[in-house]
C-alpha cells in the first residue's frame, strides 16, 4: 500500500499541525513536572510533582486530556502523553538502591515544563 | 461488584450481608442506566464476561512467542497493542500497551499508585495485593525491599525500572527466558510464564528438567 506521503503531489508543502497536535517534547528532553495542586482528581501522583526527569518517548496517538474529560470537557483537548524517566534518588531522599534505579511514568503534556 | 473491599461479608453463615458504600453506589448507577435505557442488563453481563475471559495464559503466549521469534519480539516492544492483535488478543479499552523487556542489567516492575491500572486485556484481573496501598506505595519508594518479600533478590548491578501506570498506558513485563529451556517448544515455554513474572514481582527460575523427561 502506498504511503500517504507518496500520494501527495510533490509541490505541496508538508502538512501543518493545528495547535497542540504536534508533540512539544521529544525523547531526550529534560523536563520538570509542574508543581500544582488543583482541587479534584488528577492523574499525576503527588510524589512526582516538582521533580525533574527526561522524556524517554512520546506516546502515540494523541489522547484526550482525561482530567478535563472528568469534568465533561473534551473538545479540542487532545495532546500527547510522554513517558518520563525520573531517577529514584530524585524522588526519594536517601533512596536505598542502585543509583541507576528509575521510575517511569506517563505524563500529559500540560504538566511538563521544559528544563 | 461482588466481594468488594467495602462490603461486610458474612462469615458466620447466618445470611446477613450489608453492602458497602461503593457497592450501593455501583448498583444504583447500574440500575439508573438501565432504567433510563442507556444500556440494558445484558450489556453489563457481557462486559463482565469479556473481563472474565482474559487470563495470564494470554500474556504467557505473547511472552513465549517473543522468546521464539525475534521479529515478533521487535514488533511487541515497538507496539504492544498491535502485536497482541497478531495473536488475536484485542484490547477492549482505549489504552496503549507498552511491553518492558527484562535483561541482565534491567529488571522491570509494574504498579499503579493511583488505583489499579493493569494490563487486564492481556492477563486478566489483578491480584488483590496489587490493588492495596502497601504494594502501591512501596513499589515506587522501596522496590528492592518489596521484591525481597516476594522472594526476589535483585543484585546491586541490576537496575530496577518501576513503571507507574497512571492514565493512558498499560504495562506488561517481558521476563527473561529461563536458563535451561533451549530445546523447549513455544507451547512448553508458555507454561513456564507466570502472572507474577509479567507484573515483575518475580524472575523466572532456571529450569532443570525438560517437560518430556522424567526427573
């Protein structure tokens, strides 16, 4: 089956993504998890808020922001989840174990801060 | 849901049973949905039937296939959901599946600290301990101590990667193929793969005897 790419006439520019459709982060990016404490149920556990790590992978496909969806809002809220790796020593003071031990967790784009 | 944690189960055999808060909530919601015609009772029964049809034998088939077929393993690690479909294992929910490969240098462990996210489509319902707070809290804070209590000793030169499933992704551990299974068939290998090894609380022991041989 020919790919979508090859079906496109050669003169046309590459497709432009609407806001929020293209992934803002890529594998290898340093990120910090936002330190917010909104009221309600949020799928970012507290123990990772404010902690730093690295994007390991962009999770496809884009997904509805399930925290917004919980309040009945889901139109236009599709963005990426990222698989983020955080060193255990970053999470827990005096962590007993290998310095290479890591936590991996998927975090929605709106919770990630660059750097 | 029967046997819910919050119910008071009668152990004396007197027939008394007081449903807990969540059981009453769940029943009321189901009754309302049926009464309003959004679903019918058969839809609920059918969903339970689908849930109950999933069990660790499905995951074991995936693992054994990955051990025997390097190309399949690549596809499984690249996109768990699609590779499952190759074996006829469909996902009934809108989640992705990431398969985590155990190696000589990395051991993977799966947890859901917020609730009980679990690769149900591939290995069925989670064991009770997986849903309880001690496991959920300790898996991310002191995984090595926790694993020791399961009889699993992870050497210092092996890293532990704990995957906390919180939203969109379900995780399944691909255990290392046990030593001593070089001449095993795929079906024989599948029998060695346990539920706990696919959660990552144990590693599979070396095998001494081929299933066809008398020890």
